C-alpha cells in the first residue's frame, strides 16, 4: 500500500510538472504515449503505476480543457480505470465529477449506473448502491442497463451462497418446466 501511495505521489508530481505550461497538443501526445505503454500484448494493464499515470493524465486533460469534445470521454476513461482496478473510492470521486461536469453526455447514464455498481461491488455499501440504482432507473428507465440495475437491486445484500442457491433453484424450476412441457 505504501508503495502504491509513493508511486501515486511520484506520478502526480511528474504529470503535474509536465502539465504546467503545456498546451493541449502536448497533453494529447502524453495521453497517447501513456495509452501505448499501458496495455500488454493481451490487452491487460502492464502495471498499476501505468494505469494510474494514464488515469491522472485523463483527469488532468478534462480539468484543463473541459470544453474540448474529448474531455468528457477522457474523464469517463479515468473512471473505468479505477473501476477495473477495483479502486472504488477513486472511481466514485471521478464518476461524481463526471456527472457534475457532463450531465448531458451520452455516458451520463453509464456513469450513474457505475456509481451503483462501485458501491455495490467494491465499497460494499448496499444503501448507497440501492440509491444510485434507483436514481438510474428513475432517470433512464429504457436504458440497456435498466434490467441490470433491477437485478442488482434484487440481489443487494445477498451472499454469494444465497445467490448460488437462487440460481440453482431457478435452473431446477426451469428444468422441471421443460420436462413437463416435453411430456405433453
């Protein structure tokens, strides 16, 4: 944990110094360079430090060039890095910022859904997760994630064992129905 904190501080200082006085083209070049370094041949992040550096660069770009068409997408990408690396608190901060700065973005529904997801699966706060999932359903009832939000609400607070029992029961019930309809 201390190493990650040291790497984070170093990365922040490095990017912060590089960002001082740099223009948009330099910031974009830095992002492209970091994106090229982040993934290995299989498409997986090489290390957390690289992912963190890219996340900071995305966030920095969205702060300094918030009116740029790419700013909202970069901020959303910063959030997905946090989500994928299970950095729940970081993801929440970035998603909150995204929703505040870009409420009309086509990614706004996903950002709201992911707030529920992060509270549900990474922070383990069922109350907050339920609040965000319900906000999502109220605001975006026809969205492709609506069924996922409904299912997540139904499963809030359930243990893996409880979910497995429910799944096995559903499979058994389905098998009974198929057997009954085949014999008719």
